[in-house]
């Protein structure tokens, strides 16, 4: 990556008229060489008008949701470095230089703006359940993918061009940040995490995040990705759980048989046998799918190597 690579600052926007002008102006000041693009996601206020007046290029994304906007960014916009930041003025633009440097130097495919390390998020954020949700998601992802990322759900990131070519985005909503992180980890792309300041939304700006609904969607997305990308862990855990349940149900039956040489707990014996058979089926699924995922990972790595060599 050279210093004159094309930089695009992409700003997802849905009804952010209270803040969008300042966000665009701040990033134009910090990165005058970059193209500032506001992705209007069916806003019903003056967000697009104000963004255009502030000097941004405005594109319209008809499919609702932040994930749909992120997918549009990497499908339709070509850049050497992407910066994605929320349009609510919660992330200071002056940190963008630190975020893009690892990408520009070829060190990282994704740089994560960590709101949590400095304590700013816990001090500024007024939605306390969000902090709990962040901690829970971070624990689950780091535990399942053997990683150590502090802020999984931050909305301030920088990406390489290679990221846009090898990481698919399937989700439509606010779970997209978690999906992006998980897919980067699965494809073994290089991730750098840097602390950034965070400030809560200014007066007049309203969060679009629905705490419980969107939190459920994040957990559902983790569940689905674990099933698809960590089948040994997912189905192996189910296999172990059903095996333990089968053994617990089977102990009285086995004990009775050895003591009396016959069985009176026939329903319990059938249940125990069924649970053990289900456990064996789960383990077979885990083994087969894990083998398939290993081959898929090999193809992904070959694709990444090809992109590194050819740039295509």
C-alpha cells in the first residue's frame, strides 16, 4: 500500500440530521485527500441534503439496515483503504490517522477502533445494558475463536482493499460489526486494535439501536456462524451434552440390570438409548462438517494468497 492510495470514508446514515454535517466536515478536515461518502439508508429527515452541503458524496441504499449498507460499501465502492464510521458524531475524526496507518503500511486488513480500553465508553454511554451486551459478545467470540479482541461491536474501523474481496457480509442489521469480526478471524486476516475516544450522542440525536431486539439478532448471528464455521465446537458440544444426558438416564437402567438381570424402567431405557444415538449423530455431523470446513479454509487461503500476489 502506497501513501497515495485512494481512501474512502464511508458513513452509514439513517436520520442523522443533527450530526451528519459535523461528521462530514471533521473528516474532510482530517483527510482532505479522501472521498467522503454518506450512505443514506432511507432517511426521512434532511440528512442527505446536509451531508451534500457539507461536501460529501451521497449514495442511497434502499435495503434497510447497517449490514445492508456495509455490504453496499464493499460491493459498489472501490478503494485502497476504507474507513467506516457512524454518522452520529460519537467517534472523533482525529483518530482516523492512527486507524489507517496499519492498513497503509500493510500490517492490517482491519483496524478496530477500541472504545473500551480508555474507559470512555463506560463513562459516556448512558445505555448500561449495551455495555453488558458488548462484554457478553466479546467473551463468546474470543472464547470460540481463540482471539483477544476487546471491542467487537465498535462502529469505527479501517479496512484494506483485500478485506473487501475476501470477506462476505450477509447480515442486514446492527449485528454486522460482530459478523465482520468473526469472518476476519475465520479467514485469519490480520487485525489490529487501537484505542479511540468515544462520546455519547449529542442532544437531539437518537439511537436507532433496539437493545433487546438487536442484541438477540447478534446472539443469533453468532449461533449461526458457529454452526457454519466451528462445527466441531458446535455439534461436538451438542454431542457431549446429549451423551451425558443419555448416561444419566441409563445409569439406573444399567444398575438395575446388573442387580436383577431384568429391566423394569423400559421407557427410561428407550430414552437413554435414543439420547446416545442422537449423540452419535451429532458427533458424525461434527466430524463430516469439520472436514468440509478444513477444505473450504484451504481454498480461502489459496484465494487470499492469489489476491496478495496479483491484486485481483
